[in-house]
C-alpha cells in the first residue's frame, strides 16, 4: 500500500506563523531541523531594519518536501 501526500509549499510556509507559539519556538525548530539534516555549521542573521531573520546551514536539505 502506498500513500501519497501533496501539499501547497507556498501556503505551508506562509501559515507557519500559526504552527509556533512564539518566535523562540520557531528558532528552536529551525535549529533542530538543521541538526536533523546533518548540519555542522549554522549561521543566523537578523536584519532589524527589514525585520528579516535568515538561517543558513550546511545540512543535506530535503530530497522531497512532501516527506
């Protein structure tokens, strides 16, 4: 038996604000995801003027976003 799930990637990313209780939970999840992807380096950049948080890591990433 095979189950296939499809998601709207853009909608899923846009609705992440409802998935986390606060910004600290979001950052913790990003760090945990990087670790699960095998990251040895994680960089966090915050642009206060633009209010943009960018997290970069050297993990292997996702082969299939649906998984």
